[in-house]
C-alpha cells in the first residue's frame, strides 16, 4: 500500500492539529458549496464564501486552493484579497447593497422585534463599515472616450479585379 505525502504529514501531526485540519477541511467544503449556490441564487455572494474556503484550505489542504485562485472569473478577486486585503469598488458596492437588501427582505418576511432588528442591523452596519474601509487597489486604465474613424472611399476605386474572373 502506498502512502502519500498527505498521509505522512497527517501521521506526524498531533491529534488536535489533525482534528483541526479535518474541521477546516469540512468548513472549507461548506463555504465552497455555499459559494457555488451563490452563483445561482441572486443576492447570495460567491466570492466571500470562496475567500473563506481558500483561507480554510490554506490551513488544511493547500493543494485545493489552486482551483479557486486560478478561477477565470473569481480568482483575481480572491487572490487580491488574500495578498493585500483589497476589495474592488464593484465588490464593495455589491456587498453593501446585498446586505441592505437582505436585511430589508428579512424584516419584511420574518417581522422580527425591534431588538433583533437593531442587533442584526448593527452587525451588518459594522461589517459594511469594515468592507468600505478596505483598500481598492489600482484603478484600471480608463478606456478611450473618443475614437477617430476614417473612411477611405478612394480605396474602392483602387481595388483590383479578381485574377481569374468567373466564366
């Protein structure tokens, strides 16, 4: 029976660290699944859950992180947040609007009492404040606002006839 590097590492770890790695792995899969659901369900985030999954997998199964940081759509956001704590302006806007919308929907559907509304609203406000204070990173270069288009009508007159005319 062959032993892998992971098996050898797990065998040399103390039992508490091994249990923590298993817990992190389970939580990472849960976050990954929630992020996947977020790709399909409006107002549910994907990137936030995948950032959490990446963080957890970096501490339990680092080889699983490559898929997320190389993802064509979400990889750059995950990488920038993990490397320098940056959140793009679009991500900040989406997060804050999503939290406010979720709070409004929760209040409308669940009709909680004022103490719960203030507690949840306060927590969401603190999270929104934290998100808004994260750096945004360099702005992308603006696209040119004007483009010069010219039409060379003389080119039609200079066009050569086909070398082998049909017929």
